[in-house]
C-alpha cells in the first residue's frame, strides 16, 4: 500500500512564533517539521509544540546556537539537504547551493535566508525555500511556508503556502 510523508518546512522566524502556531491550526497530519534557520532561541518552542520529528539548522542570526549548520538525511527514498544558505551566498542567487546539492547527490534541497519563497524542480533536484513566517520580503509580503509530500512510489511534490 502506498504511504505518504508530509513535511512542513518553515524558516526565518526570528523568535516570533505566532505564525507558526497559525500554521499548526491549518495543517494537520504532518509527519515532520523542518526549520531552515534563524530560529533565534525558539528551539524548544518548536519541539514542544508537536509530537513529530523536528529538524532545525543554524542561521546567520543563531549566534549562540548548538544547532548544526547543515543536516543531511533521507525522507523515504529522497536524500535531503537542509542548510540556512548564507554559506552559499543565496542572497545573490541559488546557483552555488544547487551545484553543491547536485555534487552531493541530493534529491531535495531546502534553505532559507532570503525570506522569499521559492520552489524549483529541475533535472531531478527539488529546491525549496519556504520564505519567512515573520519577515516576508517577496512581493506582497505574505508570511509563507512550504509543504512537501514524499510518496512511497518515489514521487515528491512541494508547494508554497501562505497565511
Ligand atoms: Mn533571516
């Protein structure tokens, strides 16, 4: 029987977590939360709020954090890389970080830092930037996050969602 893993991806909350709790009111039956950095000390807020696995990485504003700079793991058959992105100059574009992901054989790349949501799917690499739930910078400036669905048949679909 086919199974589905649903992942909620957030980033750049900067210690303002009201919109995260709004996401929890909207989203049900997810299996994992991933935070792409700039948590700013709210790590326990996330891990205590949900009963599922939570993965977080360190952002450029997480000065005293014990979080890792990067995480690599599998979701189903998909190899995932999570990093904040500032080490790969994502403010200038995502060419460098995508090249790194391809070199590592990554299937799904997640980063933040720009506060601008983005989903790309090219040549077998899915790239996700959930934007920011707190300080959105894209046109219209709606707080955003992403949902990722990984199916047991190998299919993966990501979408940007707005509050
Ligand atoms: Mn940020």
